[in-house]
C-alpha cells in the first residue's frame, strides 16, 4: 500500500489544520490496517501522535494531542484524517501517516510497515 499525506502548511498559533492521508494499492478496510500519525520535529525523534483501528472503534492519542487533535478515517475514500485545533509552536514538525497490520493499538513506529512521505506543519507564535 502507498500512502500520501497532505494538508500541511504554516499557520499562526491557535489556528487549525486538517491533514489527509490517502492510501492506494490496497483497501484500508479489507486489509484491516491500524492507521496512525507520527511527527518529527527538528532535532528530535519521531513520535506517536494518534492512531485508529480499522473499524474506528479504538482511537488513541499522545498526551500532547489529547483534547486538541482528532483522528478519523473514511474507509470508503481510503483516507485517514488528522484534525488539529489550537495549534501551538511546539506542534511544528513533519507529520507522517503510517499503516500497521497490528489491528490494535500500536504506538511504536516499529509496528508500522507502510509510511507516507511527510507533510510539513509550521506553527508560528
């Protein structure tokens, strides 16, 4: 499966962005992939942001994303979204979408076999 992330940009603190990740090559629903967003800030390791299981029944967020970000998926469109509200300068990073065969909560990047190219999010103060 190939993943393509988009929707990044430069916004002021307090504003919102919606990232999209479109999958091609295989149906996310039929493959029952767990989908996730990770991010990597300059000089830092890549970190887990949010994940959603194939059915959408299990959703998890990092502490920094909880309450501000919402992950969702539209299996009919083979797309996963990350709605980000109340953005802060510390949210500045390259955001990556990823797919895992784990079919459960999977916060570790080693569990994700498929990655898209990242999309840059820059939040100015």
